[in-house]
């Protein structure tokens, strides 16, 4: 009981010390936090995942754990954090005060991330807040030489706001200091296209976010072999299944602004190649499919 009361006092204290930051209206440019793009903090599967994510590359170590009730935060749950990042950056750039305590009408978040605004979608949004709030991520990112780990959730807490008749009309959420600092102080954000929200599959969204971090608009593109993509970025599928899914993505060519090609090195290693490509200005999807090399010829 004493532990519960102490925890409640800390939560109340945090809320009382933060001035609410109210969301901007309008259709602003989406921005994503680089840490969340570059490392496997989210599952790309639509099925519930309980098994922890363990990732290690050089001095970077990550362990993500989930509660059995809610499961691991999925890549679609990161949409709320994209909305939060763009709100913070927009306010900062216009000289307004920001805060880790954010308040917004629910439809503003839903419409920003290309969701409907009905009751079913609102329930989906709330579930998408539960997962990043209940999971924990332990990481050495930004502390590679200090031999210590930072543990946090991607949302400290969230609350539904209701009117005098008990009808929900808004949401409040408190962002973790790690996320907020990375966005407001370090500028660790990247602009992403709004068509990102139209990518339905997790293995469609994942390479697009990865490209924004590593590939950008390099003239020569960027590539990686499938073994490293599967292991180093937390996909955790059997390589044969992972390769099959990537072939489907290459065939669809749904990533806005990029052409995807699968090739084999002389030693037989299969690689996924990303090249900046022409984009239809109306739809945001790759244009001139005739420019896409026949990847099957290279397999």
C-alpha cells in the first residue's frame, strides 16, 4: 500500500510541475525521432508479441520488454510519437513554450495519423497509447562510454478527458524526458512524408523509416544484405520468410520516394538496394515504374 501511495504521489507531482502544451491545429509536416527510426524499439508484427527484443550492435545495447496484457508496442503505435514530435518542433520553431505534458482533442491525433474519427478508431488509438506506456526499453544509446543503461517507456502516462456529461473530448499524455530532450534540445528528428501513414504493413513501414535515417536522398542510394537487416533491426523472422516478404514489398514498390531492388553479390549474398526515385506529386507514390529494374533478373 505504501509503495502504491508513493507511486501515486510521484505521478501527481510530475503532472503538477508541468504546464500543459496544447496541440496545434492544422496539417503540419510529420517528424520522427531518430532513435525510434534507427533501432528496434517496436515490433513490426500485427500479432501480440510478449517475447523481449534484445539487440546489440557495437556499443549499442537495447532490451525491450512488454506486459503480457498489452503486448509489445507495434510500429503503428509510433504514430502518436510522430504526432508529438512534430507538435514540439513546430512550437519550438515559432518561439512558443513546449512541455512534456501535451493536451489535444482526440480527432486531431486521429486525423493526423490518417485514422478515422469514429468510436472504433478511438478505441484503437487508446490501445495504441497503452502499449508504449506499459512497455519498457533499456538502452545504452547516448551513454555508450558511461557503462550505464537508461530505462524508460515511450509514454509516461496518458489520461482521457471528459466533459460534464462524461463524454470523452480529449486526451492528455506525458512524454518521457528522454524522448522530449531528443526532440527539443538535440534536434534528433527527421521529416517524413505523410504517405508514411498510408503504409499498412509493418514490413512496409519499417524500411521507409530505416531509409529516412540511413539512406535519405543519397544519389547512389543505400543497401544492406538481408542477414544484417533481419538481425540488426529487430525483424526476427526466419531468413527465408523475411526474404519472401521483402520480395513482395519490392514487387509492390509502395515506398514513397524510393525504388527497391533485390540483388545478389558475387558470393551469393542477397542484398536489398534502395535508390531515390521519382514520386507522383499527387499520390506521393513511386512514378514511372518502367524505371524500376527487374529485380528477379538479379536473383
